[in-house]
C-alpha cells in the first residue's frame, strides 16, 4: 500500500485528527490523481454497504455444531491416555516386571479389537449460494458528495438528478466541518451545485469540470460511468 492509499484509507476510516483531515482535503483539492483515488475508494465503500447480508441456513449451522461438538474418546485414545499420562514411579525390579506385563497384555488386547481398516466417511458439501442481479434492473453508481463548510448549519445538493430541488438531497455533517452524502445515479452527465443554509448556492470546489448555467455563474459537472 502506497503512502497516498494509506492516507485515503485512514480518512475514510475516520482515523485522522481534524487537522490531518483538513490537510488531506487541501491535498485532494490540489492533486487530481489523489482526488480520483479517494472518490474511487468512496464508491467501493458505498457499493459494499448496499450488498445484502446472507444468513447461514439452519442445516449448515447444525453441521458446523456437529463438527465442533465434544467427541467421546474411543478405547484406543483412553488406553493411550492411561499409558502416556505422566506419573512418579518408585523403581524396583518387581514393579517393572508387573508394569511390563500389564503393558503387553493391554497392547495385545488393543491389537485384537482394532478394526482391520479405517473407512473415511465423506461430509456432504453445503451448496454455495449465489446472488444474481435482475436482468432488467437498470445499473446505478453510488456517488459520494463531499464539501467542507465548518460554519454551515445545513448543506444540500441540487442538480439534474433531483430536479434542482435544494431540499431533496441533504448532506450529513462529520468531523472538521465536512459534509457528505452518498447518492445512487444512473450513468450519465450531470450538473449540480451545493446549497448552504438553504440560500447560498456554490459550485463544488472539487469538481473536475464546470459549465455555465446561462446566468453568468458556473455549475459543477459530474460524469458518471460504469
């Protein structure tokens, strides 16, 4: 992971101090490549948050529990535990002879009762679950809107995608006076502006492109592609 990628990761994980977040936003404003990396990371996180959470089936849970449940030791394991258990023995010739005799008898009994072969029983595999999107569902891209306005009481975004309605898409405030919102958009080209406190309209300072609104001001331009 490069230094820039680590910085972006810390930003989206909210691991930066307010001063570090401010420095990061300034760096993003000055470096187009860093801005693209950051926006790509935000898009990936937003898309991942929309994925459904699958719960394991009851049959799968029962199989897992059966595998990890405590198993009763067989005769061989019990005898091995008795023979191999550490203990203090006072050595004498008679005791050694008796112990050797008992060990020989135990070993002979084990050999007589052991099965001729061991048969492995395969475990039934749980079928994998797949998620398929509907063929007629129109694809959308999750776009992260970001604006730093520490003194604002409210921030929204208005553009082609919401009929230029300044009350429809609200941004949420986070640390350092940064306002963010994630919105799903169809692939295409959009013009938009941020609305501060419901009355001040400004273009996105991080936008890579602008376009005239016909009244002498500039709208931010956003190209959305799959």
